[in-house]
């Protein structure tokens, strides 16, 4: 698809996550837009995704069957003086639990989702920091 001026399309591939019998290997296509003001500001917005859901080994499920949605948004800008960047990037997921997971107690689901979210944040932060250091050295 065509991108607006001053924008780049990225595909983010997240780590494979497993929660009981459910396995996710999500990819999210994000648009990174740059807007100039006194200092450039970068805006990140998800435009499409594929959660790559497997309910049981060998049993792939369409994301549409579970009403899965993944949103990624963020904003970063350079610091003053321009020695780094600050900002925030977040994500939100929603969908319908598959039947085997509906019998689990709510606390187990909340704890499991919290663990998955923490893994995603740790993975994303680590990759961002690694990429930023590499680009800075170049």
C-alpha cells in the first residue's frame, strides 16, 4: 500500500508466545511517520496484523474466528539537546477466548495475560535498545 510522505512501513515480528494450549506468533505491520516541528516527532501506528494462532498442535485458527485485534501506537521525539529520544510505545489486544481457555479461573487468565504482556514489552524494549545502539554506532 502507498504510504503518506515522510513515512515508512515496518513489519514487527514478536516472539512466539504460548498460553496453555494457545500459541501465538504475531506479526504487526506498523506505519512510522515523521513530522517536523522544532524537533522531529515520530508517530507509530499499527495498520494490519496476523496473530498466527494455533489452538492445539497442528490446529490453526483464523484470527477472525476469535475476533482478535492488535493495536500498536506510540510517539517518540528527540531530547534537548539532541542526544537521545524519549517517548512511549504501547499495544492493546482483544478477542474472544477459545473454548478450552474459557473454563480457566479469571485470576489464572489475568496472571497469564500479564506474563505474556511483560514478555512482549521486555522483547520490544530490548530490540529497540539494541537497534538504537547499532544505528548510533553506524
